[in-house]
């Protein structure tokens, strides 16, 4: 994940995997992948993306422990998807 475009592709793939599997089948590998992507955003200067990914990771972990709701996860997935769609094709995250 050496470029913004590669990171965006990885993030899209990970989110697609979470969405297609469903929250009831969420596994720790998806969360670990999101954490790796989050670490990569730091090096690319994507501060807003990092915040959104980290927020999603926290809520996904809480959901797995039955301390959060599907609505909360859905809200964060939507926010991250919106972020992705609005940063695609650019090397900045100006929103």
C-alpha cells in the first residue's frame, strides 16, 4: 500500500468483504486488515481516513463483544464508504 490509490483499493476490498459476509459472520481477520490499512494511511498523510478506519475498528470490536449495535457499525461503514467515494482518483483527502 505504497500509494493512495492502492490503499483505496485495499480498503474497498476489505469493506466489500465485510459487507458481503455480513456482520454476523465478521471475523478478526477483517479487523486486522483494517488496522493494517489504518497504519498505512498514517504514512500517506490521510488523517481523516485514519480516523474513520480507527473508529470503524473500535465499533467492529465492540460489536463482536455484543457491546455495540449493527446500526452503529452501519453508520461507520457508510461514513467510510462516503469518504472513499469522495477521495477516489485524487492524491489528497480534501473534502
